[in-house]
């Protein structure tokens, strides 16, 4: 998969608040779709659709255990988001430090 | 004892919400700080030696007015632009922020200024980084260390292993 496409999928996946909440929930430990549907008070098809988007972005992996499919989070693809945002974080930290020095006359 | 002079600038990234939060305390009154946020004085502080250097800034500081900045980041030219959404001196400033020519929705920068005894606290929120349309702009030049990130991910994985 091309890097740009992979990154596009990740951005699309985390642009939705329910999917971000699902990632947060899975961070606490793996869960199946039924448990997630109960936690989020959404229908199973709705949750399955979100999980499909997350799986496509490779933010979530699934494993079959007996008749259940269990989902777990994989934070690695967030690297493309983090790498981008980190530049801005560093920008503001350095800029504020410089502004402080300038205005305090040091 | 902690003083305004001894405090340090801090910035954190909230990844899943796609925003930056930053703060700094400065031993100068809010009016003075506000001027530095809304004038060509920006070229004196949107700067980090050897990493990025803003050479020019111009802006029409009123709601609906636009600003533009240009300079270099790691030797490559860049240009930014945006629109002022809220101008309430010396308390609040909101403007959009976008790389010139980049597709998609701009991000939004909000500065809040709070008067302290002997100074000002600035709290900044820079948000809107997770909109899908922006991924094309993700390869903006202000990339810095991946080390922090690698450590973060290593930490996540270790936690997962520990809890598995």
C-alpha cells in the first residue's frame, strides 16, 4: 500500500468521534463486536461498519477465537498522524519560548 | 518558588482529537503580548534557529481580514495564510491557518490571554488536524523528531504485551 493511501485511511478512520472512542475502548483491552455494540449503545451493524474502517486503516486487528471475532488496537499507523502533528507541537513550543525571551528582554 | 520568569513554554499533542495545546507565562502585560501576536513582530518569534525561520508576516487584523507569512523550514521555502475569525484585544484571538496552496480545510488557532500578577498567561489551541481532507497536506515540512513518537508507540506496545 502506498504511504499516502495508508495515511489517508488513518485520517479518515480517526476523523469520526465514535471510531476514536472505539480505539480508546480497545486500548483498555481486546473486545468483540457484541461487547462494543453494548458499550456504545449502537447496533451491531453500525459498530461492524466502524470496525471495518478501522481495520482497513490497520488501526485494529481481528482474531477469531472460537465463534467470536475479537478486535484489538494497533497504534502503529497513528505514526503518520503523530509525525505530522509533532511538527506543529514543536513549532508552538519553540515559538512560545522565543516569544517569552523576546518580551522579557533576555 | 515558581515565578513567571522561571516558568517554561509547554506544548502537547492530543493525537486522537487532532489538536495541539500549548501554554506560556510571560512577564509582560496582555496588551503587549497581544501586539506580538498580531503584528510583523511575529517574524521575531515564529522562529527556531536551524529549524524554521519566518521572514515575513503581514495581516489585516480584524474579523474577516487575512494574514500571510513566509519563510524557510530546514532550508525549504514555505508560505502560510489564514483569516481572522475573532479579534478581541487583549483577551482572545482566533484565526485559521493553512499552507498556501494546500487542499482541504484549514486548521484553527485560538489564543486566550489571561492577566496574571506581573504578567500574562497564553493558552493556545491549534485544532482540526484529523479532518480527512487534510491528509494530503500531511507532508508539510515541519517534521521533527520521530523519536518521541517511537517511544510512545513502544510504550503502547509494551503495555499491550503486559496486559495480554
